[in-house]
C-alpha cells in the first residue's frame, strides 16, 4: 500500500500540470489494480466532465467493478493516480467519500427497516440533522419513484424497488458524483426502464455527474453522453455512442453460418466497399460503407465457400459491433462474473 501512495503522490504534480483536477468530476492517469498475478485494471486514463453521464461498458470480468471501487476509495490502486470531485482517492479518501454517492450491484439493505428509516439512517451517517433529513427525503422522493412503499418494510420490495431505494440512499447527501455499478442487472424490462428514467431525471434536474458501469449495450447507448469500452482491464475505445458506431462503418451485414472456412474472411475483405470483417462463434460481421450495394456480393462470396448460410441481414452498427471490431469477441451480458 505504501508504494501505491508514493506513486500517486509522484504523478499528482504531472496531472496538475495538464489541468486542474477540481474542474472535472473524475480524472485518472495510468491507473492500475492487480489481484495476485492478474491485472484487473491496466493503466487506464479517464477524464469525465462535470454533469456528464459516462458509461463504462464491458463484459463481466473486464475490470469495471474494480475501477469503480478504486474511484469510490474501496480499493487502493497499485499504480497511477485518480481524482474524484477534485480530490485524490488515495491521499484524500474522506474528502472523496463525502462528495460521492455509490450504488453497487449488491445493495446492502436491511429487510426489517422501512425505506424511510433507511434513508434517515443514511442521512445521519452523513451528519445531517433531522430537519435536513426530512427535506432531503422529500426532495429525493420527488425524483425517485418509490411511492407509498417508502413506509413499508424493505423485505416486501421487488428487485426493481430495492434498486430505486438504493439509488435514493446514495443521493441523500446531495453528492457531486454518483457511481452506479451495473444498476439494472437482473431486473425485468419494466424495472430497467424505470431505473433508466430515474437516472435521466437525476442528471437533467440536479446536474449530477453519473458514472455508470454496464454490460448492457442498449443501456450505454440510451443513457450515456460518452462511453468508454473496457476489455481485459484496458480502455480500448472512448467517445459518444454515435461516434463509436460510425467509426466501424456505415452499415453492417451479419451472416449466421454453420461450418468453418479459413479463407472466408480473406475473400470477403477483397470485396469493394468492405471496411472490415470479423468472425466469432458462427457469426460473420461485415462492415461496409454501402450496405444495400454490398449485400449481394457478400451473399455470392459466402455461397462460394463451404459454409452453410442460415441467415443474412443488413443493419446499422451497434456498440457490440464496435467491441467485436476492437477485441474480436462479443459482449455477452448475463455471464457469470
């Protein structure tokens, strides 16, 4: 741990020369975290603006949660430097904690309490008096839809209601930065939609900076102003969802196939207008500047291989296509961590 503090101190001056950390919500430079021989976070550089919804997208095990836990002062980095709300997470952890709200995947809620009791306890832990707690609870309940359930025992809540209560608890002290670690994992579509609405409302009405980790492509696409894509601990791409999707071509042709043919990628890459070709688990993805014009040549080229083509579709790019282009594999939500 001592080495971690020394390294952070040494890089702090370098970061300050670049820009003033207090002008940004989150800044990291060369951030590293290891678990034994495994490097979970491998030299990540991030800059998140105040008031932004930043989506951190990647599959399970990519390093998302480890990064969030460092930014929330729950883990110390083994290298690099990180500032949250203008404060160094290693040298000023308490200053960071009072300025952030955190809702992790596993909500630590006491089923015997009512929702209102939990929010009041959270307020007391942050040093709020009774009047302040009463006012903050009223403000939060106007933003986060819990309804009459706020006075019921938490043990009676649905999964979606527990997520919304955990979100409310993270907001009780009016944090500058809100960290949400996969906030909709395991929720049904209706509950996911409700949580999305709460996140948008918090950002638009309170100007709260939101750092959101997710393995759901549609979630990052729908919510984030900018997206960082992480794979095997490293940041492999960053930008707005639209810019990332445009970066791999205008259109995407997807072929679902049976069989193997080592020459198929080479033959498809030679076609006019094809920007890139990737293959993974029976799916061939062709990025092209003109999908309608390229569909027929791709079909002919596939017909001339030993592959059995089960389907051939044309669509616009998704963030999964971006991930596939950069890493050679797909993001598969729902796998075990």
